[in-house]
C-alpha cells in the first residue's frame, strides 16, 4: 500500500521537529502558509504522469530504508507549487515524504530545523537553502552522517556536498526577461527593476542578471530599483510609489519574483485608470500565477517567464530515491528544468512545453549517475 505524505508544522519556538501524520496526502497548508494558493494555468493543464513506465508502483525493496523530507518556506507561492510535484512523486513512487515549512529564511534557523529532522531519522533531504554559502556547513555535517541532499530552486556555492540542484538557471532567466523587455521598449528607455526578498540567494543573482543585460544597451537605464518585497501588499505599495515618483518616466518594468509579478499585475490597472492609456509601460514578470496570466490576456502585462516548479519538486525527490537505492554520483550536478516565455499567444498551452521537459529529464534520470 502506498504511503502518504506527512506534514510537519513549524512552531514559533523550535525545540524539535514535530512530525504530524495523516491518512492521506497533505491538503491543508502548514503554519505560515496560505491555506489556498490560487491555481495557475499550469496547474490546470499539468500532466502528472511525469514518471517513466513502472514508476507508479509501491516503493522498491532497495528504497525501503529511505526516510525522505522536503524542506520549503511558508508564505511563498513558488514553494507551494514545488510541493505539488513532491506530492505526485510520493503518489507515484510509494515513498513517504515528510513536509517541513520553515517560516524564517535564515540559515541559523534552518540549521536547527534540519538537524532536528535528521535526529528523527531523515536520510534524504530535498531542500531550498536559506543561504547559498552558509548552507554548505550544514550539508557537510549531515552528509557525513549518511544523509543525501538535493537542492531545489536554489543552488549552493561550490564546492558543496549536495549531490544535485534541481531548478531554474535563475541568472539566465532574469537576463532573458530583461532582453525581452528591452526589445519591447525598442532598445531605449527607463526600467523599474522590482526585486523580492533580499535574503533569498536568488535575488542577488537575478539583480546581477538584469543589470548585466541593461549595461549592454547605452540608451537603456534602470531608473529605480525596489526590493525587500515579502507580500503582495508590499509589492503593490512599493510599485505604486515608484510609479508615482517617476510619473511618465518609466518605460518598462521587470519583476523577477512571483510576488512582485502579482503586485505589478494588480497595480497597473489602477495606474492606467488614473494616468490614462496613452503611454503603455512594457512589463515582464516571472511565474504563472493566475493574476499574472489574466493580466497578460488583458494586455496589461506583456509577458512572464514560466519556471517549472512541479519538476523542481518531483525530480529532486526522484534523484534522492535513486541515491537511496544505491546509485552513485561523482560530481555535483545542476539539473536545469527549463523555462518558457509566456505571452498572450501561448498563455493557454505553455505548460505542455514544461511537461515535456520534465518527462525528458525523468526518462534519462539514470544518466545523471555514475
């Protein structure tokens, strides 16, 4: 009989991991996460049959000793999207996966929480590192005790004892977004660069990517940068303020985070109602929240870069399964799950391209091992 997922809820003061079991896969959000995340176009169309033939059987004998955990952060829609892939993996493989949602993106807190999980017997960990450099000390400690580690969504600095990172090439995705925006702008004008959580290692990488592209165009400049966005309310407030203080002087907006992109989509209709539609501000975001996709179809937002969070969850766990079954890997490997530029033309069917990439990686999973 297939095992189900467990939820582990983070307490305000952490003295140990609280593993909360249930009789079916987790359907309610843990502490700190919203109970209902909006469904994206990708969710509606996603094909969950990403595992190769024969993968949807109970756990193999070689995997019976695997005790797997998935560690994400609450309050971020991306992590909830990743978890959908984790749930599908658990259903297909029959391997139980413990869900843990940290509430504080701080390496010290993550260290304590992961150590508590390991003390409970976890020996396979899919994790979003709180700090790309600082997480390596934690990984060295736990891998020395036989724990296999696979990053999802964010790579740790190398050298690292993580075996893999499964995610998006975040710098390239940010650069692609900036290039597309500048092309829309006719290679001239002023850009508002909207960043998210400054503590997130990916934020600095995305910032550098956008700036690197802008530097190639002498007639393009970043007129203002806003960051430190942790909620949709903050995103709306900060984007509104930036638009007001640069009235008529912004030609394009690039948002390289999900929450910022939603904030942009929510802010622009009011902006155009107040300022008129004579001047269109070209806009590009990241991820495919339904608010952003609707804004694209309405013509308010021009495009967004769709990541493959389902694959980040599914494939990171599948790699841990292979490691637990005795597969070896000599060198750390980054597994790029691909992105798709979403515009009005492909907003209804872009998820097919991401599904195809997921299936391609899964069908060749053994090639990542010795």
